[in-house]
């Protein structure tokens, strides 16, 4: 015996034929269960804050990169075979160049809208990486990487890291003089790897530089390998964002156990859709009015030439700055020449990136905090972390100056050697100064918040008391503002256990535990946080025992 269950729509119940779209939806629901899935997820609540748009800018820029990249692949020829240029750009007519350069010229001057699409593709890549950088710093400074979002933080970092090399392989494809200089720079770095450097270079370039295969190999990595991995990371990142939701900033009614915001459909989706077209429009306008990578002005790559003022895109400037300012040290060991002037920067570059990548796990170990956190912190309330982040950015920006030391020298009429020595010194001194100054600023802002809670906001109204004293009238804060300024948690610094236990037996305390406690005091010691105002202090001030 079988039981047959039928489902009828409202139109069928009324004796009318359902619209085609409804019939298709009913058919899909009977096989995929989309109605229950949509009901469970489309009304999901997400918190709202302007800083969340930074992540959306990254996502939309990535989509624009893919869309424009698909268009460009229809006309680009990833080959280094030599051809003679016969296109409309007169200064290059008759010159020998690779098919890659020739097809890029064809896209720029002969394909309808080709130059605009090229510019949109390049600008979207720069904005994607800039957005990733700022978005990561927003997550870092607000502590949004804490449990349960550590894995998503790593996904975001990998997206930024892979984006750097995707961009590098991308701007190397036209085989122009500027990109060829960058590839030559990379090849020199590969050659500095002890023992295997020469073999790696021969393998990558298919022979002596520049070889005949690197454009085709970079093309495969640029359009297939790296974007495929990045697309998987983006999907995984969004799934975890959907599952965990954004952290929300402290406010009335907001706790670790609830979400205050708007539903995904229709409010959030409508705003996101409009913002996508806004981002697309801004990138299109920038691409239409600001030229980038004009390969016709540079000409095709020749190994015996270097373009004047050759600079990488900003995200690779840190690596180039490290190598530019490093002294040209070399040593000989066991018959091998070790080029320390390149090897040491190549070791520092991933170490600096890894420091920010693994930071969530280091902070969790130092603080011993294993709880889930869904409330974002104000950067001032985590002064040690904020100071570390500013110090890291300072080191990055100083080396960015080193990566363009020749342009700084020519544009500002400075000595190239002076700029180089400035970068060498301040790469070590600058982050320390930035750390100390940022921490002091954060503590000052904490004291200011405490003063506002106790005394209220300055109104600018001066009042004269009966005995002749002039005081400023302070306006009391709203309950919502009081909650925002006092909702953050404060921790007690960790202490080592007694040297002996209750039975008089000496405890064995490892070096790592001693280090953890020492670092913990750097986070939560008396000089790293300002005590929040107490209820008693607030009542005493409000009762009139102080000027108000």
C-alpha cells in the first residue's frame, strides 16, 4: 500500500492555473526543499555597521575582476612567440614583440571597450587588495578574529596573500618593459636561494631568463590555479560569515547571545545589491579617467633594458623595499655563495606576514581566554593589541617607502642614500615608537571615556556659582551612551602560582608558562588598562559632591 501526498498551491486551490514561475518553484521545492531552506535562512538577522562595507567592497571587487578577466581572456594570447607589430599605434609599428604584448595592444586599441575593461580589471585588483588590507585591520583592531572566528581570519589572510601573487602574475602577462623588470626582480630573488635557486629559475622560466614559457605558465596560474583557490576561500569565508554572522558593537540589548540587526531578505540583500552597483560605478569612473599601466608608452620587454622609475604595485612594495635597503652582503660557505642581501629580506617578508596571520592564536594563548566572543571591542579598550597592529602597519609603510626610494628622491629632491638609511633605521625604531605612542593614546582615550561617564559631556555653557567660581555645565549622557562606554570587559593580570603547593612540594613551572604570565601582564597590567568607573563613583558625582 502506498501513500501519495499532493501539494496544491493557492492558485490550484482556486481552480486557476498557477503562474509559470510559481510552478517552477513548486517543482524545485518538491525535489530540493527550497521553501523550507529559504524560510530558515532568508530571514536571518545580521548586525549593521558602516565598517562591514569594507568586506563587501572586497567581495564586489573580486566579482568585477572575474567578470572583466573572462572578457579579456577572449582576446589575449599567452605566447612569447615573436611577431611584428602592425597595429594602429604608429610609434611601435614594425617593432618585434611577443604575441602577449601584441594581443594586449590589440585589446587596448582595437577591441571595442577593451582599454576600459583592462583598466577596470587592473583598478579592481588594486582596490580588492587595498580593501582586503583595510578590512583585515578592521577585524584585527576590533578583536573580531577571536573564537569562533580564528579559521575565518586565516581564510581572509590567505585571500590577501594569494591576491598579492595573483596580481603579480596578472600584471606580468602583457610582457611590457615594466612588468618584465618586475619578473626579472623576482628571478633574481629566486636565484638567491641556496643550492636550488638556479634549478628553480630554470624550471619556472623553461631555460635561461626570460625563456619562452613564463607568460604561458603565469597565465595558467593567473586565470586557473590562483583564482580557483581564491574562489574556494571566498565561498568558505562567506559560509562562515553566514554561520557566525558579523560581530556587533556594544549597545543596549546587544549581548554575546543575541543579534540586533536587519533580516537578510529583503533589507540586507537590497542594500548589498545597490552597493555592488555603486562599487562597480566608482571603479568604472576611476578606470575611465585615471590611466594605469600604459604599456604602449613603455614598449615590449627586452632583457637589456630597464624602464625608468620601475615600481611594483603597492602590495608588493614591502618586499621590494626590504631588498632595496638591505646591504649587499655575501658570504661563501662550502663552495656556495650566499647572497644575504636578498636571502634575509626573503626570510623577513613571510615572517612579517605570518606575525599578523597567527596573532589570534598567540593572543588566545597569552590571555588564556577560550570563550566565544560576538561583541566587537573598541580599539582603545585593547591598547596592547592596537599598539601592536599600528606598529605592524608602521613597519609595512616604512618599507613601502623603501620600495620607492628612487621616486622619493627625485620627486622631493632628496638624497637616495639618506632615504635608504632612514628606512634602514626606522624599520626597527619606527614600530617601537608607534607602539609606545599608540598605547599611550589608547590609555588617554580610556581616561577621557571614564571622565565622560562620571561628569557627562561638555556643553560649552559656563555657569557662575554663588561664591564667584566659574564652572562649565556638563550634560548627562544617555543610557545608551553610558552602556557603550562601560560595556567592555576588564581582566585581572595572570599571576604565577606559589612556588610550593599546599603540601610543601615545590611546583615545576615551565619557561613557557612564565613567559605567558609575563606577556599577560603586558596586556592586562595596571599600565595597560584604565579601571572602569564604578557605580559608587558615578552616584557620588551625580549627587553633587563634585562640580557638575
